[in-house]
C-alpha cells in the first residue's frame, strides 16, 4: 500500500490547544468535552486561519495600538516589476547561454519554473459549439465507415 506524504499546511505550527479560556471563571468546573470544544482541535479552517493571521500580526506590528497598516502599494508595484525584469533576464540568459544560466540559478539558489501556457476559460457558448462540432464529426465518421457518405472531391475550376 502506497502512502502519500502529508502535504504541509501553513497552520501546522499552530498547536491544537492554543485557545485556552483561562480568564473564564467556570473553565475549571466544566467537563472535558466542553474544554475540548473551546480549543482549536475542532475549530474550522477559517477560524484557524484567523488565529494564525492574528498571531502573525501580533508578531510583526510595530506599535501596540497598530491593528491595521495601509498596504504599501508603491513598493509592491516596484517589487513585482523587479520580479518581472528578473524573469525576463533569466529567460534571455537561458536561451542564449544555458551553462551560465545553470550556474546563476545554482549560485543564487533559484528554481526556474516555466511560465504557464495560455489558458482560456471555457464558456458555455464555446462548450456548446465544441460539443456540436464533435457530434457532427463522429456522425460523419460513422456514416463514412458504413459507406453511406462519399468523400468530397475537390471541385475543379475551368
């Protein structure tokens, strides 16, 4: 039997008993099942993600009263432009001097991945057209195999 290796999650480092209601006075008097309900063991993925986000914000915030910081859109744009430029330069280097490209990738510890192929979402109209074309094609193929459909001859122009 093959075992698939477990996929790591961003919530792996979150302990299951992270939420302890110690400030609640009745927490010692309640049953084990109720205590378990108040922990993260049975929490939904959304709740766990909220707590993980809250932990990271607590870890990174500069000021104790800082609850939300504005996005740094200018630097994000510059970072994305720098990433695109690096991709372009690596692509050019890969096409021109592959040995140098391999050396640069190994030195900088970069794992080069190819750009995804162009993908267009299938619309209902396109799916209906495709289904009709396939239906006509298979019907013509069936009739041709039965000898009921003659092959078209190209018309000669005089």
